[in-house]
C-alpha cells in the first residue's frame, strides 16, 4: 500500500504534464458523453446561391464547391438559417448569443473608429469555454474591435487562448497578398502570402498545438472584397478567358476558399475528425457586384431581404445521428443560436439573457421549436417566422418604409413581391385577411422582442 502511494505521487506530475501537451485528449470519466472538438468555419460574403449543394440558380454561374458539398452530403444542410446582413453584427451574435439591439452591434464595426466595439462581458464565448475546460483559438478576421476598445488587443481581451488574423478587411492600400496581421495583440506586415492560404496555415497549426477538447473559430476574409483572381492552383476557372468581370473574380475566390477549407479539414486525422463537429456558416449574403441572374441585386449583402441574411449553414461530424447524415432541415434557425449550441456541446450551462437556442437536438433528429428570428441593419429591423417576413423601422409606430413578404409564393431563392403599398402606414390595411393576421402577429412578436432589452 505504501509503495502504491509513493508510486502515485511520483507519477502524478508526469500524468498532468502529458494531459497538458498539445493534442492531448480530455474526456469525462465513467460513462459520460465525450465532449467534442468544435470547429467553426465562417465565410465572409457567401450567399446560398454560391454553394452548389443548395442548388440555386444556373449551375454554370455557380462556383465549384466540392468540399462544402461533401460536408452537406455527410451532415445536415439548413435552408432557413438567418444571419445579420453585414459581417460584424453576425459575428457578435455568435460570440454573445444576443441580438444586436442588446449588444449595440447592428452594423459594421470600423477598426479605426473611435466608437466602442463589442462590449466584452464575462459571458462572451471564449471566457465561457475556458470555464468549461476547453482549449480554444481564434483564427482570421475579427471585425469587432475599434481603437477605442483596444484595437488589436480586443480579441485578446475577449479571452481567446490564441488569436491571429486581420482586425477587419484589407484596407484600400492592401490586397490579399499584402496586409497587416495581428497575432496575440501584436501587429506585423505580411507580404507575398495569400490571405486565404495564410488563414488555413494558422488554423492547421492551432489544431496541432491545442489539447482536446478544443474549439477553433476560423473566420476567413474570403470571398469579401477586394475582389481578384485567386491563385490558379486554388480554383478551376480558365485564367486565359477574356471574361474579367467582378462576378468571375468572386467565383475564383469562392473556389479558392473551398479548396483551402478542404486543406484545413485534411489536418484532422480520422480519429480526431470522429471527435470533431464541423460547423460551416456565412456571415451574410453575396455582395451586389457578384449577384447574377435570376437573383436580384437588391436582394444581396446589406439587405434585410433573403439574399442578404438567409445564409448557408452546414453541420457535419461528431454527434449527428446516422439517420440525419445527408439530410436537409427547413427548421427556422439563426446565427444567434450558434452560441447556445457551442456551449451545449461543451457542457456549459447558459447564464444571463441568451436569445438563441441550442441546435444540438437537430443533430439527434429531435424537433426544436423556434417561432421567429430577427435581424437588424441601421434603424431597420426584420422578423420572420419562415413563411412571412416583415421589414420596418425598429422604433415602431410610423415607419417610412414597411415591407411584407409571403415567402411561400416567392420564386426559389427570392423574396418575391413586397405586398405593402409604397404609401407609408398603408400596411396592413391593404392585405388580405390571412396576410393581415400574419402581419400583425409578426409586428407584435417584434415589439415584444425589442421591449425585452
């Protein structure tokens, strides 16, 4: 007995050190569930119309996205997932689990601005994951901090164990081959290194360095402008073609992104991949300059129409029931749900006000009821129940602009016709009985949510 006690004392430091080594796996004891690694991949400015698995529009105008198509074929593809119509606001919903009217982030955060960025409370995602015992890293675009809120140190202050990438988008004087990059709060200039490839390299390095279970937030800048022809090795477009349109440049960037996501996933060996849930989402829809027919340019990034905030969301890997693999879900979901989902996967209880709901039951084939989702842009706000969509001024009362859509009558991938007349306050009087009832129901739901501040 005395010998066993002495042996345990001698071995304990070694066992602790091994558990802290990169790549070490932390699992609950006994019969408890294995907490998965959680790989979140965020694309910038990528609509449903640009992911082949969604099958929208003319196949000849879509980029080739075999990596994303394979994720969808092996996982769950959500068709009614909503984001905000611009990047910063969507990222804030994922990081906090709250809508923008609570966090103050309803629009684009300008890194060089003197205005405050995202408030960093104890409830932001990396701090909660630290409490849950997860290792974690942020790679790629941040776009939530300003000079007033810490500048390049803002993601460090958010609590990430490691962070590296751009504060926002490449500036007017920068390109995807020349840009300023922040790593753990320190800024350096990068030249002759393609940004999408650099993000993948950082992400692969973090996978090798982190202990399990881990969360890796990978936020690609692509295919956000500046638009350009991506390196030929990363896309399938003929570089000799005379077509030098913005839409063609965008397609090469999407194909390069898909190629690099494939390389990122290749960093996971079979055993690690089996313990990892991959979540792919876009922060908003396709930019106006890359929209091609039959989609309307007005239904694009920055718009509260479907083309601006109905985005691709795919989940694949650990925890998905066999019967759900390769399935499509028409459930109404939002990027605000990803916060609750990641905490649920990590075994962390929700605290305080959380607007989202966990999507983990979807992975098991269980129903999740969500009546409405909300998105904002400036003073405008959108609420939808999946069938109808209402857009109006957030303040309520008299609204100079009100839009109301019956999505069941709209062409695929479009909102269809605004059923409200152009005269202010003419809705809902101009609607039929069923549509008027739906209009009033959405308006009441929106007012309830906005009053719950």
